[in-house]
C-alpha cells in the first residue's frame, strides 16, 4: 500500500539551530516526493519536490531535502531555523503506477523557541 | 487574488443535514482535487477531476458524498445526511496539466465542517 511515515509528531528547535524532519515512504518503483508546509490559517504550500536526477533538492525558504532510495527516505533540512518557520510540515508521495494523487504523511509540527 | 478559493470557510450543521462546499480553482488549471483533513492527520485524497471528468474516487468517499465539476471550472462537494464523523477540514486543490507538474498542487484554505 502507498504510505508515508513521519515519525515525529512534534519537534521543537531553537531559532538559529539546524532542522531535520524525517520522512519514509513505502516502496514504489517511481516515487515522486514532496514536502508541503501548512501555516495556521493558510493553505498548504509546496516547499520542494523530487522527481529524478540529483538526490539533493533545493526548495523555497532555504529548505532542502535529500532522497535516499536505499533508506526509502526523503528528509527535509534547513541549516538555520527562523521563528517564521513554525508550522506543520507534510511529506507526500505520488506513485505514477497508482495514479495521479498525492498521499500525505501525518505531518510534523515544528515549534521554534527564541 | 488568483489563488484557489473555497466557500464557505466554516460550516456548522446538525447531524442528518446536507451540506455543500464550493471550490474555485486557479483559472488556467484543469485538474482539481478534494482532500479531507482531520485533526492530527495529513490530508486524505477524496476525488480528482480533469476538466469536467471525475477520474478517480477514493474508497473513503461513501455514497453520501458526491462531487461535481460541471463545466470544468468550479467544483462542488456535497455531503448528504451528515454524520459526526464527517467533521473535518475539506481541502480543494488545483494543478495545471503541464509536464512536470505532477503532485504540485495549489491548495485553498479549506472549508471546516462541524457536525453537531
């Protein structure tokens, strides 16, 4: 079954510290991987995506993610977190062999302390 | 503002009543999606349109749920005989059919349904 696991429900980091949010996806031949962010009162926004090629992808707001096929992982990172990064982050996957729909993880809530 | 808009933003209803949500996608986008999100969960796929054709429906979508996109523009999601378990945020998203846009969805702010 298509699934995405985000092991951490909540993460708290200090402003200026580095961040890594974990994501694991169930095995699929051709996963397309995404990270979305949801701020309170706002719609989900795409941060970055991976389709193929370079396994380290850059996104908006200084975020990056690395695809590791051997670990079925697509972890999101940011070198220095800002207070405005506090939000909920969702990893998502599309398996083209199962149709054109995003399957989301349960999300990780990021809190930033000053 | 040319983003995805949803109406109403909040709806409180009594169990057994019918409710309808409307979604206006970004005008040049021909794909439209409905998702449902409950507290502590990620969005769950409900259904997907390409133009006016409903191409996929989730098994989550019971017979009480129906979605339409009559002219390939706006869409409606109707829930008949609402149950308390229908309480959730209903999200609409749209996407262009451009090559490489798979999974790149533009979401509205959602319609929150509370069933009493």
